[in-house]
């Protein structure tokens, strides 16, 4: 099972979502930014590394929120979501073609990566 981390970054009741660039797996789908955990890395380190690689922003990981698993048929992921805050930098797009700050209600109108529907449902119950 592939372990993936995702950052939940909240600003005035809106959450940061990013649209995966067309050429990537699940291209065009919206997600919480993050990626696969590398060998010998903690989930927190993975979130911070991915956010820097993807947007050139520095973040601090506050706490683990929820973990879900999803079976994409050809691969299975464990998706761990962490509450994060941006501490330094302005967003620059590298792996995504767009970012958006959305309320949990607005997120429902966006085409999410399949695993994220369950993640958003869980977030609704705790945030
Ligand atoms: N980052 C992220 N990935 C997600 C989410 N939901 C979801 O199904 N995924 C899937 C998409 C990918 O199959 C996998 C994450 O891989 P990735 O391609 O973003 O990670 P990476 O940057 O480490 O990968 P790579 O391109 O270097 O191989 O998890 C989500 O909310 N955030």
C-alpha cells in the first residue's frame, strides 16, 4: 500500500485545494497538496517537503487529522491528512495548474481525486 500525505491548510474557513497538472496520474483532479512518503521520512517531513517542492512555501505541520484508505484497483493508497500552516513564502505552481481556497461546501462542486471524497466527508465531521 502506498502511503500518501496531504496538507489541510485553512484560511478564514476556506481550504487550499490544488488541481493536478494534466500529464500526472489523476490529471485534472483536485486534491489536497502532498504526495508519497519517501523511505526514512516521517509523515510530517513528507508534508513539509512536498509543499516546498510543489509551491516553494515553508509549512509547519500542526497535527494529524484523519487517515483513509482507498483502492484505485491498480494500486491502493493510505492517505494521511495533516493540519498545516504556511510560515514562509508565496505560492508558485510547479506540479499543479491551479490552486483554489474553498469552503467545505464549495469543495463538493469540484472534481476531486476519488479518495478525497471520503476524506472531505470525514473532515466535515471534525472541522
Ligand atoms: N497529494 C495527494 N495525493 C492524492 C490525494 N488523493 C489521492 O487519491 N491522491 C493520490 C494521487 C497519487 O496516486 C498519490 C500521490 O502521489 P503523487 O504523484 O502526488 O506523489 P509524488 O509527488 O510523491 O509522486 P511522484 O509524481 O514523484 O511519483 O495519491 C490528495 O488529496 N493529495
